[in-house]
């Protein structure tokens, strides 16, 4: 069955996104509630138009833009050697810092500082939401450290990294530590359990630092999802975002719904496509306490997993989600 929300719901997308982001009418909540009771939320495996034929939705969601980084450390001889070895652990990681969910009245937070690994090396793949006036990467001077300037207010900034651990069997877990430029603030994220869940730390005043990642396996189909997670009513919401590959490069789009079924279970469903609209998968699972845990389903059946974190917002631009998807053959599924 092809998923199709009523015309009344579709017409609220530009209204909700581009004007006051007021709560949609009850019939929109009811449409989502009804769809949540269907198998896979009513989503089908058909190809779609690019961006689901709804470019305005994704433009209005104002998802943080990203840009590729040419990191000189990628050609460092030691880093090149590490990446060629089979006895190390290489992970791709997305790190975000700032307000999650967004706050239109948020004050400016200075994040100038550095990210430092407890051992090994890292390569910067992409910048996320860096603005030319306030944000930049500083020249790399150490394999295990990335220094940057970043200021956030209403939203978040971030980086897509490749992290190389030369001694994955060491007793001490690999950690990524943020330290502010003045040394006053320090937050450490354990990267040891990223295959199971995201690493999250509270940075105060509505700010958080979040990391999500997976083992870098070129033969494995895996990547990330990031975008907006909007609560439109108690027990009913929607989401829309980008599908990105393992290096953080956008390759498609995802949209879906979430909420409580009549039996009380909290579920989410969605569909993701590539840039041209070709079907890539249906997502379905459960959510609780700001986390999602579900399946990636293709035309032949279950294909893999999706796991991540959500921060619900009451407008299209406010909420946020960050997740990883991977086929079942991935070693760290």
C-alpha cells in the first residue's frame, strides 16, 4: 500500500514551516495516528520523485548545511599507514554541539576549542553548519587533535570525522574530549559503545554535545541520517532529513512519522530514497527517552538496523535527530 497523507496534511507543510509553525489542526494529528496503526506506517517500496516531490518541505526544515573538508592530515604518512592496516579500528563519527532541540531565543555560545582523542588519529571529512563569519577549522598541527572556532545560538554546529584507533584491544576505552579554548569547559565522549548507542553529554543552558558513529567498512552499506524531528501534538509527530553516506556526504532524503499506537507502544516509520528518488528502504521501530531503535527494510525484507537520538521540537525547524543505519552484514551491527 502506498503511503499517502490526506491533502489537508500536505497543505500544512508550507504553512507550518514558513510562517508561524503553529500546531497543525486535529485532522493532521488524526491522519498520523491512523497511519501508525498500519504495517510499516503505510509506507511502500515504490520509487519517488527526488525529495519526495516536496522540495519546499526540506528547504523549510532548514537542515544544517555541510561542506567537504580537504584535511592535510589525510596525507600524513603515519595516518596513511594507519588507514592501510588491518589491526586497527577505524570509525566514522559525526559530532554535533549546540542547542538540541533548537531555541529561537538561544543566546550565543562560544565553542572555540579543540577535540582530542585519547590515542590514535583522526581526519576531518566534512563541516556541518559552519558559518563563514564565526566558524572555521584551524590548521592541523597534531594527528589526534582538531582545533576550531565555533559559535552557536539557536542551532548546532558539527564535524564528520574518521577516527583511527591503533590499539582497539586496549583496556582503556577510546575517548574524544572537547576542551574550550580557555580550558574552563571539558566534555568527554566515550567512543567504545557507538555501535550500540550515541554518546551524549549535557553542556548546560540547553546545549549538548552528541557523537554517533560506526565501524568504517568499505564493503558494508552504511551511513547516517540527520534532520528535523517535530512533535505536532502529544503522541504524534513527523520527521524529515538527509541520508548521508559513511563519510557524511548527503546522498538522499528521508521522511516519516512517529507517535503512540492505540496499544500504547511508541513507534516510528519512514522511507528513505537516494538523490534521484530511487527507493533505498523503509525504517520502522520504537523510540523512548530520546532514542530510536529500529529496522531497515528493503524489498526483499529485513536488511539492517537504524539507531539514533532525537530531540523533539514543536516547530519544523526546532527538533533534531541524528542516527546511523547499516546493513546486517556490518561487523558491528
